[in-house]
C-alpha cells in the first residue's frame, strides 16, 4: 500500500516524504508495518529501524524476529530508507562522511510530522533501533531531537562529533558491540567509516549526561552459543538506564539466527520499561 494520508492497512504500508536535498525535492520512501490485527482506533508504540550503510528499509522490514514482535501486536514498525547522492539503489545515513548530502535529522522530523496525523500512533512511546551506520543515526537523533524514549544502537557506538553534543532530554540507551568488530572498533579510534569513541566511553558519555550512578553493574549473559557481558548504569535522570553489551568472539554482527532473536526480544523488553 502507498499512502500519504492517515489510512493504514494491516501488514506493510508505504508513505513518501518529499525531502529537499541539494535544492531539489526528493521523494523518500518509508515503510510502515502494522500488526495483522491492526485497529485504527487502538494506540500502538512505534519503533523506528535504521538500516546499515548501503542498505534500505527492507533490510529490517522482513526480519523474522521483528515481524514476529509486530505480529504479536507489540508495536508498529517504521522503516525509513537512507539516501545516496549517486542515485544508486542503496541508502546511507549522513553522519558527515557518507556519500549523501541529506539532512537526515530533518528527514526524521518530517516523518514524525506525518506520523502525528495517524491517530493509532502513540508518539509518547517512540523508540529507535539502528545497525552500524543506522546505529550512528539513532545516536545522532537522540542527541539532536526529543523524539525517542529509548534507543538501541547495534554494532556502533557514538562517533566523536555526536559525543560532543548535549542531548535535549534524558532517554535510555541499549548499546551492543562486537568484541572483534573491524568496522567499528570496540576500543574506538579512526576506521574506514569514521572516528569513534570507545564503546565504554560512549556509554559513559550518555551516563554522564544523564547523571547516572558512577559505577556500572556487570552481568554475564549467554545467548544461544554466544557469551556476552552487560554493563548497566542505573538511577539516571527521569528513571532512565544506560546499558552497553559486549558480544565476545563476534565481529560486525552476531552471526547467529537464534542470538538475533534473543537480541530483538531483549531490546523490546528494555524499551517497554521506558
């Protein structure tokens, strides 16, 4: 379904946002997946999903684990497409070094304005998940807007320029990193895709901004055949929580269907608390 009004159907919908990029109007697609039992008079939390570099909204749209959560009626999923200046069929989120001139914070603001016209959207319960370049985008959005109650940047911490920003309001953060990630290094520094804070310092940056307790609580986890270590900063402003998790013996992704299922379930449980 393609629509620019307030009518959504159960399943996959598509809206188009006219976004000015380099002085011209560019139509940008946003997919919206609603539960099979979608009722316009109901009130649903919303979760944005931001794909990785070179991808599209469909990368998350048909993810089995996300579809399962949406089909259970947990939330409505919002899947924007990134942009590429070279007009190839790939998208990027503009953090400063990507091949796109789009102002993606402005783009998300425009999406939110459109979603405000849909009564079933409970924008007071808005969340965002991003992978890699998309994780960098959700970090930037959390530092630049007041849209979200909680975010989950997966396989990227904050780039240094985002780390220097002061967030407009407290929110909760669920950050996941791979121990041996060779694209976004756990220890931070400069890689081919940007200059990053370390995973720990990125979490500390959030914790310091929101006056969390100074010491993190550690917990060892097992997801299917993966070992992880969780670090949680509690007692943050307005009851929020900052959590970062290291997945041992992994790179830029968990590489396990079963572990991914546990990840998305855990993220949603985290979001529900905020």
